[in-house]
C-alpha cells in the first residue's frame, strides 16, 4: 500500500549535515520509504495522503542503552558515585522483577512512555529474570517499539540481583527459546566484567558465536570500576581485553559509556567494529566524567546515544541529546575538544542509532520509516518568523509529549496515536 506524509521534513543524512524540506512529502510503500520530495510527483497524485500541515516531521529517536528495571528508580540516588549507587539502589530494585505482576505493570508503562516520547528503537537491559524479560519484550512489541532486549547475566558481585551459581546460562537458553517477536530481538547482556565470572563470560562468548547474537555491556565508565576490573582480571592489560578474551568483543558489540577509553581502547573498538554508546546525563549525574565523543568519532569509532536510565534521569531522548551537547561544552572548556552542534548531537541520537539496526541514515529510500511528528505551534511565540532550521533546534530543546502528534516505527503508526 502506498501512503504519503506531508509536512516540514527534517533529517540528518550524514553526521552534522541537516537537511530540511519545507512542506515536503515522504512516500511510503508498505511502510518503506520510496522517496522524499519537495514537490509530489504526478504519479502519486491519486494516492492517500496524511497532511500534517505546518508540523515538523523529524527522525524518531533511538536509545541504545537503558536499564528497563531501573525505571521505578528514576531520579533516585543521584548524589552517589557509580558503585555505591549500584549497591544502594540498583541491585535491590532489579531483584523485584521476580514478581511478574510487578514486571508487567512497570514494563507496560515504560514501553508506552518510550514510544509516546518519540523513541522507536532501543537496545535495552532487562533484569536477570527470564520470564520478566519476555514480558518486557512483549510490552515493547505491543507499544510499537523495535530493537534489542537482553536478559542480564551476573553471577558475582551483584547483591540481591545476583543469579544463583550455575543458573545464568540455562536461564538464558530458556529465555532465548521464548524470543519469538517480530520487531524486538534478543541481545546477549553480560552486565559488566565485575559482575560476571570468567566461566560465565566464556559461555556467553560461545553462545554469541554459535547463534550469531549481538552483545551489549559496559566499558570504562569510572576510575573505580576500571581499578576493580584490574584487580579481578590481572591477566588483561585493559578493560576491553576482558571481553575480547571471551569472544564478546566483535563487530556490532555495544559498549556503554567509554568515558575513560584511551587511544588504545578506541583503536581496538574501531578495528573490531565495536560501538560506543554515549550516556552524558548518567555520566554527569554519577560524577563519572565526560566522554571523549569527538575524539572517538574522529578516530573512526561508531557512536550512538543512550539515556542510561536510571543513572540518567531523563527517558525522553531529546533531553538526552541536549545533555550530550552540554557535556561536550564542558569538555571543550576542560580539554579544547570542539563541542557537539545541535545537528551533530541529533544525528547521534537518531540516525546513528537507527543505522546500528539497518544501516540507514536519515529518511533513506528502501528503509522502514522511523519518524516523529512535532507540533511546535504552542512553543513560546518567536519575535519573527523562524527558519525551519531554527524551528528544528527549538524542537530538540523544547519538545514534550504534548507536542508529539504522531510516531512512526518500522513504517507503522504507533498504536497510541490511533487512540488519540
């Protein structure tokens, strides 16, 4: 079926390149972008169209690092450093997800919150609980989101959330057997090296190879974490080698944070095709530092953004994008690295993340549409008529849920939009 969307089109087909088409058209064929046009070609004149008039039609957001079971503790423990925060709040909260009724309640609200905030693709950590992880995947599918979800593996140093000895791999296999969703797929998720024994990491590496599964974890988030890894793994010179040793350091592996990734670690990421997921709000909240994003990009490391709730205190990805801009400005004041411009940071929070899943960049022909329609008519009145680029910038900084008219995920209008 051919469908046409009309509005002010805004996307970033390349890093830092903002392309705008005033009152343009997106032509879809069964949800796949067939073309974007400033003037509708005559051959489509008889096709049904949705006219969003003067609204902005922008790329939707992609959140490549967040912890679903930490959703109930948003805004808590922000005065604690990372490792203390984990022990005091995180592990105890995650242990609650053995209660499947509680899991259903939390995950349904999280999924609806995500999609109604304009986030359509995710790479997400669940808890260690296989059944609760399947509930999370089901709720994301139901809400219209897409991406990856991982049952967390952790068999040491994890407090109340820790798995019993010998259960992590059997429970992971049981979870994988239940992963039969159209748009939400499994990803192997060793929490981080300190919470996983060598034996567990080895088994996960074998599983990743045998089944061709992607991997996500954490890397070089804080000095205390890095020192702990050195104590636990004296045979590895750097943090990243603890993953490579067990077959988890490979093309497409997502590593969150990378705040203290030096030149050698960054080169190892580039060579292996490992992605860095920048989580600016979390890194500032937990006093971890400010990641060298510009340096990683210039070195050829692929970078996307993550909300990292609940270390990060904002689920809405436009807030994550602006937090990334502010963090980069702090880094410029500290080190001289040029800060991220709005189009650059927006690219990292949208096109880069979508590209992880399907290789797309912007509203690209042959790819499923991921878009958010923003009505900026109730923003504070401007003193003059704004250019489309200026309206885009204000949308990134000012949009709230009430400004979002519609969300398209995998070429589909998200279910919550049909209920309005």
